[in-house]
């Protein structure tokens, strides 16, 4: 009957989603009463208005987050929170549909945020609406939390946590089905050091990578023109899989293949390939090439398991450690680089950092700054996860199971939190890309599942 209610309110739900999609809630400059920019605050206002119109009590936490809550007669406190976000990434290019409209085409809707995460946020809200309208008795109340800074560091949750605690059970519809209960730890370190700057050195500068959390696709080096011949010879013998071009005036470009830092095995690292090439060109006199060869010893071509950093490990719960050398620059006598390591639950942040520090020190570099998170794990035998999996099985007819990922979801730092939806494996929803879409049927099924979970927890 909850499912029927959702089916009967599908058009209303799609209208609500469209209202939110039309607000381009990309993070902007802080202004008065808008910590993440006015569009993010506007999206929150719109969502809370929709919730209020359904009869929920709503609260706005100074435009960082907002909540919609339902505590029926006889229920006590809050037993479940659903954590969604209303901010989106920029539209980017390549769209065939207007990114900030919600276009319906056949069985899908298209627009920025339909799957990440405005569509799922409304699926959760309509689920709660169904529970309320069908007068389902609840032991404890339910709260939907609408965040506005998930895409840019989740400072929204830091604010919320100063004001409120999370209940025992929290899920976010901002990951994948069936359930994600294990997320690897992450350490992003920024290392640096000096290299002797000698006018005779054949290497002038090296630079590559643009984002910390991906295998770098491109890198470039500038060498002295008299070494172009040697460079071309090295390219002809190269087996790294990186594509190189060498110009007459000494510019070497390297083209690899990008991949997310949580799955670096499918990438080809342009920086490491280029460093390897420069080491082969070296006449043995270059101090810079010597330094590069030291770097290559701890970060060799094709290695994504951290073996040469002394970090290789894996565990049953979360799989193997991954490591990506993502950004690098060598110029004006200075080296700086970025390393992104995703580590399993058998390691701690401090252990990873100390291994890296030891490895960098072998060639006179050190970690200048870093950021990271411990691994996140929620017991898969909890009543809550059992409920989520059985609801998933009932609606999809497929076996439910827990997943471990290398990335972090919105609940990474929330004790007992899991991701439950919204993506079904096997579909590329163009999340963060052009023409982001979601099938309407999936949104309806998702809302029906959430309603069942709310009724049972
Ligand atoms: Zn998201």
C-alpha cells in the first residue's frame, strides 16, 4: 500500500524534483545567510517548503542544512535519519538538454542533480509522506536531513553536528544499492622538497596532473633542444603505454588514461610514464633526473598497490590498498607532488602517513600537508542492514548484499551510517557529467523501498 501511494503520487514527486533542478545550486561565494552561496540556500528553502506543504515540521540550520521530521503520536525521539544533499556539481559542457531544467524524455528525466542527489532526496521525502498519509504506526520518529555542501567537503554536516546528534540508524541515498557498509580510509598527502637547479641540466621543468583524486591523464616536460634526438629515441623504445610527442623546441607531452583514485588499475599514469622517459634520456649528469629516478623507486610505473611505498596490503572486508601519484611539479629548484592512497580497514591513517614519510625521506622530500579519513565500517549483521537488504530483495527480486568501496560517501564520518541507493549497478547515469539522467521507474521503486524501510525501522 505504501508502494501504491508512491505510484499514485509520481507526477507530484517529479514536479518537486523539477522545482529543485531549476535552482542551479552549485557552490558559490559565501554571502549573508548563505554559507555556500545563494543558490544552495534557495534549493534548501524550496525543499523545506515542499516538506512543509506535506505537513512535516521543518527546521533550517542557518542555511547549512535543513530537516523535515515526522514523529507520530506514540513515537519517541528519532530512530532513523535519511541524509541527502541539494547541492550539485557545475553543469560542465556537452549537454544536449538544458542542465538546469528537468526534461522528461520517454521513461527518464534528465538534468543536473536528478540522480545526485535531488531526485533521491525527493524520493526519500515522498517515502516519508507515504508513511505519514497511510498512518503507519512508528516506534520512533524519522528525520530527513537536507545538506547543501556534499560536493565540496561536507562543511554542512560539521555545522549540523554542532547542533544535533544523529540517531542510531542513518542512511544516505547518495551511493549505490544494495548497501555500502565499508568505505576505505583515505590519505591525500602533499609532499615537497628541493632539487639542485643547474644551468647544465637537460631537464628544465616537469609538470602533470590537475586533480588530486584521479590518475593523471596528461603531463609535460621541457628539456633542452639538444636532447630532442635522445628523447625521440627513448620514446621509440618506451613500453609504458603512455603516448608521447616531442617537439623540436624540447617540449615533451605525455598522454595516459584517467581513472578515479579508488580504481586506479584502469588508468595509465602520464606523470609516472613521463618521469620514466626522462630517466632514460638522462646522460647520467642530471641532478634532476637522479631525483626523478628516486621518485620512480617508490612510485614505479604501473604500480597502484603501494608495494614500493611499503604499504601493500588488503583485507577481507575492504579489499586491497590503492595508491595514485596524481599531481607533480618540478620547477625552479623545487619539487611538489600529491599522492592519493585508499587503505583498507587493517590500517590506520597514522600508519599510512608514517610509511609515506619514511619513503619520501629517502630522497629528501617530506609531507608538507595532508588530509584524510579513517576507514568507515558498519556491522553488516546489524538489524538495520538486515532490514535494508530484505526490503531491497522484496522490491527488486535480487539477492541483497553489502558492498565495500574505495571512495567515501556522505556518511563516511557518521557512526553506523550506510549508503542505500540511489544507483543500481550496471547503469551509467552520467553522474557529474553531461545529460545526467535517471529512469522514473527507478525513482518510484526507490521511494517505495525507502517507505518500507521507514515503516520497519
Ligand atoms: Zn552526491
